[in-house]
């Protein structure tokens, strides 16, 4: 039937990225003993920004849509699947450097960051409506500014999670999938790297994410939406000194993050599907604790930030079991990557 073939194609070809942005980094602390640091770009901003191991609600939704000839759209009990995915992202910005001895202006610093993340994900069907997942990323990163240029290749933040479908899939009803994920700080922490000596490949903090995905197929179109909330644990025992401020970062507590998004996928033919989606993330301020040059502790908090990205994707079915998915993302806010490219390839066996 046309419905079954288009349904299956849309299900396997749907991909769009989610970028959960946390607030921007801490600011330089003043040389005065009781001065309060103000937010500024540093290794902390790298940690509080989007991570390639953050929960991808689109991947969960893609599993939700594979409902052809199944009571539930997740993996069957005892079955497993392996998926390879690649993400490239670019972020570039110009930052004004302040200097109290030069009328408040010292110059403009250009900062560029390129990151390629190769991820292997293993899914296992614990029950027909409950799937376990483990994702292992390998991160390659190139960064440069006026003081440092370098490359890093290392393990990223490993994540483990579950997907649960409380109700069986029905043709004329919306499908619901609940998800949870635990991100482990296995990558190189930005809080363990001294100033201008290296690049991080992880977030430096553990995080727990819960999400809900909703989808409905109106042949040959699939409509979808997602909601998610992330709580990050604090980074303690931090001892990161900044020569520019004379202050030492000792504690970081990322704020809460809420994300939502939606879009649609359209089956152009049995072998090709296209999709368009939008994702927004709102992150509350991050709490930071500094120790200044005289040993006094100063607290500060960054402002709330919003990050949005628009994605356009294409899926090509190369075999009944294999579909190559690609998508291009364009950042709509300053907190989002300027550009991103995603590709995923199921390796079912």
C-alpha cells in the first residue's frame, strides 16, 4: 500500500538536530579585590554551549515513526541496531576586548571553532515498547584566536538513555515517545585546561535530560514536535586561573535548559524524503564562583540565553534496511553554531 511505503520512508529518513544551548561563559574579574566578574568568552563558554552528545530529539522521533507492521514503533524485544552519525559545526565570532587603561577599548578578537564528531550509537530492545541506548562520540576540534591555535582529538561525553512508548501505534492517532538521557563527563573538561593550552572535547559536567516526542503521519506527510528539559550537575573542585583577570574559577553550576521544536517530513518518492524543522532552546543563567587575587570569593551569574536553528534535511534509501540521512542547519541566534552539517547511517545487522 502507498501508505505503508511512504510511512516507512518518512520514518527512516527523518533527521533534524537539536541544539540545547547553555549560557555564555564567565567574565573577567576586576583587579580590585571585591570586583565582580562580568561574563566573557573563555573555555567556560565552550563548556556551557551546545554539546554534540546532547540528546537528539529528532533521533527519538525517527524511531517513533517506524510503525509499519508493528504494535510499537521502537525496537522489538531482544533486537538491536547500530548507527553511525557524523556532525560538523562551525562557530565564528568577533569579541571586543576591554582595557581600562586605553579608554575602555583594547581591540577586537576573532574566534573560530570547527568541530567534527563521529558517534556510534547502539540500541537494544529491552521490551517491545522500551529501548535502551548508548552513544559514544569521538571529537576532533580545531580552534583559533589571537593567542592560541590548536587541534584536539579525543573521546567526547558518553551518554546512556531510554525511550519508552506507553501506547501502541495507531494509524489515525498521534504517537507519543518519552525519553530520558544521562550525559557523562567523559570528554576532556574545559575546566581542566589551563588558559590557551588546549581545547576541550566534553562539557565538564554531568546532565540529565527528559523529553517527549509527538508525531502524526498524514500520508505522505509526517508532522512532528518535541519538548525537552535538561538539568546539569555542578562542576566542583575547579581551579582554573585566568591571567587576563587575575581571578580563579572555582565552581560552575549550569542553568536549566528547556527546548522545543517541530517540523514536517514529505516523501517525494519511495527512495527520497525531505524534511524541514525548527528547534529552540532557552537556558537560564549559569552560576559562577571566582577567587580573586587576594583570596576573596566573588559570585556572579550569566544572563538567560535563547538559541534557535533551522534545519533542512534529505533522506535517501539505498536498500530496504539502509537509509542515508543528511541535514544542514543554520543558526538563527548568536548562541547557536553559525553552520552545521549532519549525516547518519544505520548499520543494522
